[in-house]
C-alpha cells in the first residue's frame, strides 16, 4: 500500500501545473459525473427495494442512527435549518476551496490529491449505476422519516426535491444515495486539512467537517449510515488506485507529447550537459587543467601534483 507521503511523488510528471489546464479538466470530470448520475437513474421500485434492504440490515446490526437524528432535526428547527444549509452548500464549496488551496500552497501534493478525488468520484458513479438507492426521505411515510429539506424549504433556495434550487429537482438523480459522496468528499477534505494544514485549527476542522457531514446526511434523511460507510470505502479504494492511475496518465501524456510535439522525444533523450565551475560544457569535454579524480567525476582535485604545463612537475606544496 503506498504511503500518503509518496502518493504524489512516485509518478509525478515534470510538467508545471497550470490553472488554465487544471480548471477545464476538473469541469469536464464534474460534468461527466453529473451527467452520469442523470443517465443512470434506474428503476424507482428497484431503488426503493435497495433502500429498504439497507434499512433492514442496519436494524439487524443495530446501526440505525437515522431515525433518532431525523426526529431531532425535524423537531428542532435551530438544528434542522443549519443542517439543511450544510447539506445543500458545503459539499460544493469546501471541496473546490481545498483544491484551490492545494494548487496554490501545496502544489507538490496537488496532482495526487486531485487524482485521488477524481478516481473515487468515478468509482462512486459505478456504485450509483449498479445500485440505485432510494434515500430515507423518499420512502413511504410509514417508515418514519421526514424530509427536512422539504419541511424547511422556505428558509433556503432549495425546493422539495433534494438540494437542487427550486424548480430544478428534475435535473438531479434523487436515487444516487449509495455510496454517499457527501461523506466521501468530506473525508477527502479532512485528510487534506490534517496532512497539509499545519495548524491546530486545521486539524480540528479535519475531524469536525467529515463527522458533522455524516450526522447531517442522516439527520436530514438524505442518506443511511451504510451510505456513509460506503462513501468512506470508495475513498479508500480510490486512494489505493491513485498511484496506478497517475502512472497510466503520465504514460499517455508522454506518448501524446512524443507523437504530436516535434522534437520533444529527442530533447527528452538528450544527455544532460556537465556544469562545472560555472562553465557549461558538452558531454565528455573537460575544462583545461582539470584532472579526473580517482572517483572519475572530473570535479575533485587530484591527489598527485599537477605539472606546470612545460613537462616538468610542479613543486610540492
């Protein structure tokens, strides 16, 4: 298993990061993710069956924390309303903010972190495809869940359909509950803050943000506890795959550059020049009066006296 410290260094390319190439890449990936969610909505009855199956498993394992949290958020608006704002906004604000922060302040770690996030997101899309799941809030009322976002919709920009702006609920996939990428992305943010934040406040935020997000997605009846567990598992698999994804991407990039950029391959294969004493020379060329050392480096002083240039040995010093 690769260590996090080496995640971004083993396969890191030598090209410099540019914001005008990174931004379109992230937008394209997010567009593919959003479009993919819409294309794999699945059958509603199947999604409901999956949701009820998860609920039964949780009851058997005594992991059903959604009911008490949802009742609390429904009964106490001072908890429910902030929770709805948390769910509807921070997922789309904190993650890009941390990406920008990494790009500007921790560029040596950015590429690996970005690849980890994107790889995990695509794995999550596979989960939505294979297992469309009805969230607790869309189950029949007899199961005891209240949609807090519908209950408190007058407080925010969202309507009665998930966290989408009012009138745009049809543009979302409301059955993409398993895994919870709200929790998965929050976990990624927490890891980034813990590893690279460098302050006590950042470490506190690294723990609080994913923990509160997990509570929020259950209390608002948007996810089951096992959705959150699956979101963490997806991030773990994405972490393990990241070094391999980076190596493949670097290989593809190298071949494309060699194919479409004239002279790139020859310049990459050219031997490095020797720089010694502030003078640049070509390979194999020696600076006058310079002798190779016993290590063959050409830069260390010789242990034997040098001649004076007329064939007579120089006086001993």
